[in-house]
C-alpha cells in the first residue's frame, strides 16, 4: 500500500524536473571569435563571449543584400518595426522554402536602429505575406515601439519609400512604411563552414539549465554583412 504513493510522487517529481530542464530560447547577435570542434564562440553586441554548440541538425544560412524591388505581391517577409504607425527597421525576404517561418506578430528584442543613429530600440516581430494596396485589418494588434513583421507582401511604392501591407495570418494585416535607409536582405543556403572567425551572425540558441548553449539556427552575413534582424 505504501508503494503506490511513492511511485506517484516519483512520477510527479520527474515531470517537474523535466519541465524545469526545458531549454530557454534566446537570440544572440555578434561576431564569431573562434571555431573549434562542434561549436564556436560569439562576441555579442554587449561585449560578452558566448560558447555555442552547433547542433548537427542546426540550420545555417547566408544573409545577403536584397532590395525593395525584390518585394512582390505574395512574397513572404519578416520586418522589424518601430513606432505607431510602424516604420521598418529592416526587411528580410524569405525564400519560398521558408514560407510560414514564425508567422505572426509578437514582441521581439532591442535591436539597433539602422535607419537612424544605430541606438537600440524595442521591437516586435511580425512574419507574414505581403499584399498591396489593402487596408490593415488588425486594430487590436500589439502596439510596441518597434516590431518585426514577417509575411507575404503586397506593396505600393513611392519615389523614396514604400508602404507594405503584411498579412500575418488569421485574417489580420499590418501596414508598414519602409524608409530608404532600412536594410533589405534575403537568405541563401549555407553550410557549417560559413561560421568562421570574423563573421557577423544572428543565432537562435537553446540555453539549458546546465548553461549549455546550443545553436538551432545561424544566419551568417555574407562578405562582411551584418545581419540586421
């Protein structure tokens, strides 16, 4: 009669321990300092050094320059924005194979404002499909000083800037002004060899309770480019 409560307690402890051990997802930005074995070291923007394990199934991509001309109706993009109405801090054009990645509108990180003096600003992420000349349909969307919008774009253009309407799912969309200073980039396939000393990187990592940091996705700036996301 005493074994059942003991087994139940052991099971509950195992569940709690498993929940506590769930890794925390973080985003690192910086420069690769060194590469060794199955990992690399990143000097982050705040000056810290992080040792990162590159998982065998980690996705590695080049970040390459693109332009507003590449944004066509139906393209899936990501864009970090600031202010209300939202103004793009950068725009990422996703390859078709990455359509749907992170679709939605949600809080993001403090990132450098490359459209101004480069000071960090709070942002949110919106991923979706660009559609042109339609009105935003999400009056209740989260309002933040900056935001990331990823989606399929339908766009109307002006002489020096562009307004995009991004549909980020469930019938909701957001109109975003893209100033001429906003970096526009895209992704290209890459191998782990792209992670080399001196490379500028954006890394999505999982940090375990034991302090182990494992990369799940690495975006590497090609030819010295700094990933703007």
